[in-house]
C-alpha cells in the first residue's frame, strides 16, 4: 500500500486485546509500503512511544493523547505536554465520553481495567462549551496538533464547531468515524459541519462491527464530494489487522462506486494534509502498489 498514511491504528500495550504490539504493527505497515501511521491508545498518550519508534523505522510514526479519565479527562496540562512533545493528535474522550455506550467499554471488546466511571465526560453543558475546552483550544490554536472528536456526540461536535468559528480558532479538526455509534452523523450533520479545517473520518472497523454498511458510507461520500474525507482502518483488534483492513475497506467502497483515485486520495494526500505534512513523491494514481500483510 504505497504511500498510504493511516491516522487511526491501535496496538499493544493497550487496555484492550490487540493482534500485535506497536513494533510488529509497524514492521507489517512498512513492509506494505505505507508512509505513516498515527498510534492511538484509549488509556492515554502514545507520543513518547511514537518518538522512540521513529528512530527504528523508516515509516513516519505519530502519537497523541486521548482525554479519557485515565489522564484526568479534559486536562489542558496533558494537551500542553502532548503539543510540547510533538504529539500530532489530541482526541476528545472516547470510551469515557458521555455519549459512548456502554460507558467504559465496548459491546464487542472488554477492557483489562475494572474501574468503570459512573458518569461520562461532556464537552458541552447548557451554558455552552465547558471551561477546560476553551483552555484546550487556546493551547492548540495555530499549532500543528490535530483535535480529534473521539466519541463525543454529534450535538457536541456542532457546538465545538460553532465556538471555533466564533473565536476564529485555527485548529484542524478530525471528526472520528462518522458512522460509528457515536457520533453517528447523518447527511445533514456533515452539511452543517464541513469547512476548511474540518476532516471527516470513515473507518473500516465501523463496517466490521456492522455499525454501518459500505453502501451507507459510500453514499455519504457521494452526497458530500466537497467535504474532506480521510479513510482509516481503526485497526488493532484481533481479526482487524493493518494494513489489510484498509485494503479490504478500499475494495468494499470501490464496489459501491467510489473511484479508486478518490479512495487513494483519502488514504494518501488527505491524511498528510490533515497532519500538516509535505506530500509524498510518487503518490499519484499511477503509483499504487498494494502490498501484502
């Protein structure tokens, strides 16, 4: 999969079972010709691990921090440290988000941790965006670190978008797995949110657990050709391996009428633009090389 950059990959160590550790995952992705990955861990930070692995692999490795209760929730200090250490992504709460059900776990995967929160984290109240979120936006304003929406609700994402426009905050936003149970965006939601600094993520895992079908995902992309789409694996679970997951996802969407060139852009140029990286050479339609692994 020459030049592909997957911005949503899980690996061990993790509080969930994974098919491989980060080094093995990178070995497979590098052998397939990929240009980069972003490592994500629900329990906290992958920035330090990514910095270490970048010394060992030719493939670009990026990390970030997930703002679950494991790091204190909406913790501006964790965000500031992530930025200072070169983290590429800050994810809003995932399994500890108020909109995530069942709270603290997944129906298809149990965590190794035992402490389940009684109340989930919201980024918005009746009074508007919660105060720590304003601190977080101030930290990210004008920096290269991406703000990803995690598992917060569609309504919360819309409120966040409104504040970004109102305050003229310059931050790239990745709306995670649009068809996952949360946020579960529809056509009108995408229409309301799309803009210069908003990217929308479609995920193979969403298909694999039947949260949405390939036809539904393809139709949303067709309905919004002017939106910025990024294609990811959200891989790492047993039976969902990178980069095979992306290859399978691509094949599913080709059969639904999404052009190969469009899909290659969603896996090559769009992720690099999102991360603020230079385009890779030889990344045009004629440069495809779908490796094994």
